[in-house]
C-alpha cells in the first residue's frame, strides 16, 4: 500500500501531474498545506532581522487602524516621536475617539537602566531616551485615556529585554539581543488568531508588568 504521507519531490510531482493531466495539488494536497501557515503559525505576519527594517508605514498603519488599545511597552519608546509624523496629535485624536493608550517605560534612574547604558555604550543613552519620551508626554499634557507607568524594580530586567507594542489584535515584538539597541534587534509582527497563541503570550507578558508598574 502506498504511503499517504510520502510526497514526491516537486519536480517529480510536476512530471506526474503533466503525464496524468491533472493538477499536482489534486494528487498531493498535503504538499500545499505544508507550505501554508496553520494553527498558531498563522499569527506570525512577518519577521524582520532588524527593527529598523520594518517600514515606518507598518507602524503608522497599525496605529491608524487601532480603535481600542494602543499599548507601547518598549523600555524607552522615544523613537515613536522621531519616526511617526505628528505623533502627539495622533495620540490626542485616538484618545478622543475612545482608544485606551498606555506607555510602559523603564525607570531612568534604576540600576537596570544604568547597567544597560554601560552595555550599549552609545551617546544617546537609555535614560536619555526615556527622558525624551517623558518630555514629549509632558508636552502632550494630561489627556483622558493616556496612561504612563514605570516598570517595577523586579520587572525591569524582563522589560528591558523584550519590547511589546500592541495595536488592538496585532503586535510588534522586539527581543533585545546582547548589547544591541532596539533598532538593531529583530522584530516580529503578530496578529491574534485565537487563545494561547504567540500574540497572547507576549500580550500577557506586557500586561503582567503593567499591573505592577508605578504611575508616572
């Protein structure tokens, strides 16, 4: 009996389908499904070896399309104002429309921040990048629906190692590598397709840190 799991090489499948006058997909449908994302794999929309390789339009489109929850859980978040035109005006408009907006920042004076500065050894330090964000949020002023917190001391190491940016049911996630700054670390674009998938795992990570964070 033929093995139903045995799939010939692509060239052999093509030769056989031509000889029989039928599509190769009809003879070996599993070859098609094996090429398609299934289950939780579908939640990975795209991956980038560098965060900087992700087009700024991806960020702007995700922000524009969000209606319920914008959660910026990067450690510094400062690049949002440098890469997104009129970002503060966008935040005001989103909040006015009823979107919840949260910024989870690292404490610029905590030991984890200072240690990371030594590791990165770049002129634009971690604490400086956090203070840039705080300055922009101060200029934004008190806006109903916009919240800012510092991650707790016990969560700082976990927070600085993984940035999660949530846009309703999509997210951009950056695991920070060794001494690399955020834009040099890889990025995953995720979209939720069910419970317990990649999106939920990273979203729950950010939510847990948020629950213990201190309001700014």
